[in-house]
C-alpha cells in the first residue's frame, strides 16, 4: 500500500468502528476502501473481519453500562451467534470465488435497502409491540435465537448490515430500550467477527497491513462511536452508509 492508501484504510477503520458501535454497517465503509487498494473481494472480506474485532470489542466496552443485568441473555444469544458465524465463514470458503463475486453485490444491495428503510422497520416494530397481547419473553424465546443464528450466518459470510438485522430482530421480540439492545448487538457482532476471523486464520490469506490499519482505526472508532452514539443523528449516519455503500456496489458490479 502507498502512504495515502494506508491513511485511507486507517480512516475507514475509524469510521467503521464508530458506525458499528452506533448503528452497524461499518463494513460498507471499510470494504470499498480495501477493494480500492487492489485487494480481491475475498481477501478484503477476511482481512476486514479480523481487523474489525478490536472495534467491536471497543464498542461493547463503551456500552458496558447498558449491558448491566443482561449477562444471561448475552450468553444464550451468543451461542447462536457463534454457531452462525462458523457456518457463514465456512460458506465463504466453500463456495467458489465466482459465487462470492456474484453474491456479495446482492448482499450489499440488500444491506443498503435495510439501512435506507430502517425508520420504517423501527415503526413496524413499535406497532407490533403495541398490538401484542402476551408479554414479551425476556430472552426472546426460540424465534429470536433462531433469527439471530441465521443473521449470524450472514454475518460470518459478509458482515454488512449485520447489526441492523440484529436490532430489527431484538426490537421485535424483546421489550427493552434501544440503547440496551444496541449494547447486546455490539457484543454479538464481536462474537461473530471473532469466531469467523479465528476460522479464517487457519484457512485463508490475509493482508496483514490492512488488518493492522483497520484494527487500530476501529478500536479508536468504537470508543468514539460509543461516546457520541446517544447524541449523533441516525439520519446522518444512515445517509453516509447509503452513499458509501452505493459506491461499493457500483465498484463491485464494474469489476
């Protein structure tokens, strides 16, 4: 990498760490930047997964107050997240590169739709809560465990908008304030990234310069995101993600 590219990757790591701590979808920032440095989609994905672990852990630590009293819930949902992450990582390597290059633009497109329509999803979640006649189970029951496990398969394969999937599912099935759900989301993302990256360490090729730069940037960004997450406008973050993600989608389609 050139010095300019290294600076760009570090800055993308900071942005991704901050976004992941607040709303998720930080991969839509780092992934196109890594592609722009000349990495293949597969190498960019595995390097990104490993590099974002410090950011996910940093964001989870930043939201530690909101995690109080949720240890049992995190343990249960964390098991499903770990299982899903392993399956997703296995699929990434089992499927041919051509399949990855075909699937990833579709996943990025779906992620952008999820980000763009997040307010609508949130409104539907609130309407569902008001219409429920039975009390919501504190752990979300089997539907939440199953849904988060499947979302983690996607996260282990390609992590863009993984956090938004988690928030939508938990918002639908848990009766908790948004900030407490966001704290759980940060822990689950850290679990999936760690499991997938550990798997990749034994079977995939990394760009270690990219890993180090994304890791350093995302660790800093995770703290910044946690510190400002309660004050930052979700609409601004959503707009940035959509713009950057659209650039990534166009770049993938033109490769």
